[in-house]
C-alpha cells in the first residue's frame, strides 16, 4: 500500500509538478487548498504524513497545526513556509513538527523529508543489514584467528556495536545470524580463558588484562587528589552493551576521557568479583590477610558486608590517605537519601556508590512474571536497564556532579549471560546453588563441557576442604541436577545468570568521565 501524503497549500495548483514527481516515485498525494479542507479530509482518509503551508488564508498553517496535534499527534507534519522569521519557526517547532522547509521547495527536498520521516526505518534496516553483511566475513575471520587480549576486546566491542545497531531494525533474520556469530565467539572465548586464565594470575603470561583486583590501583588511584572530590559509581552486574545503552543519557553532562574493557575474575559472581575489586586482592589473599572480612561458600551470612573496610585497607596499602564515603543503594528511597547528602560528600576525596538495580533485575526476572515479560530478550533487557537509569537517582547525581565539575568513574563487578543449555551435575547437598559455577568435594559432570579447577589455589580461590574443586560453565551453559531435571531446566532456561565464563560476564567496562 503506497504512502499517502496530505498536502495543504492554497497554491496547490502550482505544485502539480511536485505532486506528479511524487506519484511517479510511488507515493499517493491528496491535495487540499486550506486548513479546513485538511481537517475534513482527515475525517475520511488515513494518511501517513501531512505537508502544511504556513501562510494560508483562513486557518493559517500554525493554527491548523494546533488543531491537528491533539487528535493526529501520531502523524508527522512538515511545515512549509515562505517566511524565515524566527518567531514563525519557533511556533512551528514548538508545535512538535517533524520537519521545516522554506519555499520555494524542489521535489528532491520533499523526497528527502519523506525519507527522513516515513521511509527512515526501511532505509535504516536496509543500510544496517547491508553493512553487517559486509562486516560479517571480517568478524568471522577475527573469531577464527588466535586472538590477543586487545583483539578480543576489539572483537567484543564490534559484536556489541552490531548488536545495538541491529536493535534499531525489524529484521529478525539478520539478528539471528549475529546471535549465532556471537555464540561462536563465546565458544572460542571459553577456550581462550581456560588456556590463559591461570597464567595471567600466576604471572607466567607476559600479556595479561586488567582484572578485578588490579583495575582500581591502575585506573582510579592515580587520579585521587587531596581536597578534590572523585566519585566512583559501581553498577552491579552491568554488561558492556548496557553501558553503551545508558551512556547517551550521560553524554549531555559528561564526555568520555577513557573507556576500556577489563576482566572480571572467576567466579564472575558478586561475592568474589566485587570483594576482589574493593580489596585489590584475589579471594584467597583476602581470606588469609583479612579473615574477619571473608565469608566462605559454606558459611552463613552476607558475602559482601565488608567492602568498605576492604577498600580502606586497599587505599592504605598504596599510600592513599583520602577521606572515603561508601554507599550501597538497594532501593529508591535510600538513593534519594544519599543524593540529599551530596553537599557533604563533596568534602571527601573519594565517594563510592554501589547501585544494585541491574543485579536485582536479573534475579527478579526469574520469579516475577511481569519482569519476565518486560525483559524477555536481550533487546528488552537492555531497554529495561536504560529505562531504570533514565529515572534513577544515579542520573540525578551525575547531573549534580557535572554542574560542580567533578570527574566521575563508572564501572561494574561482572556481567551476565542469557543461559540456554543445561549441563548435568551430580553432587551432594553441600554444593553451592549458583547455576554458572559449582564448588564442592564430590561432583560428577562432563569434564569436556566445563572449566575444571581441581586445586582452587591455582586460580587464587580459597579451598574449604581437601577435595574441594571448582567447575565453571562456559558459553550459555548452566548446571542442572538430575532430580526434577525438566522442571529445573524449564524454570531457569533463558534467564540471565553470572558466575561462569563468557564475554558478557567477564569483559566489562571501566570508564573515566570528564564534566562538560
């Protein structure tokens, strides 16, 4: 069905060449000579776009616009005028028009406006699809190569870029090709991690990434200055793609000074990764150096109750004698209380604020039906995160800090992956409940499908028993017990989990932002 244009102009007869040009391009044009006729025609016809002359006798274009908007706000309106007077432009733009053209208009100007406002989605789809198809071969070659850390970072950034680009179009076929390509990359990433992770930690590899226990020392501490406030925002469970989604909301207030991917330690779970982040130590080192601050897998109690104390010790070890505040925002009310206290936080050299919403969202998605509906897939999951951030106290804080010209850092402790493939694990009742990693003494599992660590000390994890070992799920796998297997699998399949090995969980952002 052709795109229908309603064109209101008291000199419509002079526009016949333009109308003929558009009809030859496949558009249908309904010509009228006044605002009143336009309103009457809209009662009878369904149109896709309205061209409205500003200077018509009777109802002017601006007056017609005001009558159209309450009822036909969904239809894009292009204002056409001979006048370049600023107040007319302001009135038209203030009326939320889609475009503004100055007479005399030529057919190509009209065509361009149509493509911007009507054909835009189709053009974007075609261009994005073609561009990804051209990039597909290059990405495939990169995946098949033996990649370095920098090459993996670049590859993941490129995959996320295309993921977000293809979110804008409605071609599910091309999106599924990208999903397959990303799964292939995750398969090889799992092999890359199993081959290199231990060597990174032991220093046997000359090349190693910034990781949970080194990132603050390398990227935050050098910027801490006496009597100058710095804010570090840690959004629990924030993936790199989700960072890319929320940055446009920040870009009005801050510019990126540096952005890089760093690697979460294993397990990519809060009790390990975030404690390592704030301690500057691997878990086994925390348990030995600060046993009062470490709560093991089998012990009762919260696993992340001593982060501030660990960070204070971390700062002392590196001679950073700074005044510190530490806040965990678990709900909106507490976020508001922290924000209301910002004037006093400005007296501190370092303020750390942890936001738990994204992590709570991933957990709530398992049990709350409405959250399952809202975050049904990767695109909608990103959308919910963006919606939260747009209405969050964190964004209010960022606005405030921008006005005060305060530099900020944004990061996370780990990401999450949408799980889809169950892997059977048999073990005793003492095995932990995480779906992406298991720790225990007697476990049976398909060795070829997991990253098996028989000696936890080899990757700097505490060993709670002589025969205790860790196993980690790779790609989109998750661990399931034989008991009530089908019910268990159906309950957790397609939920977002963390703890294991994937690009989404391990490759996470650390960003320094400067106020505009």
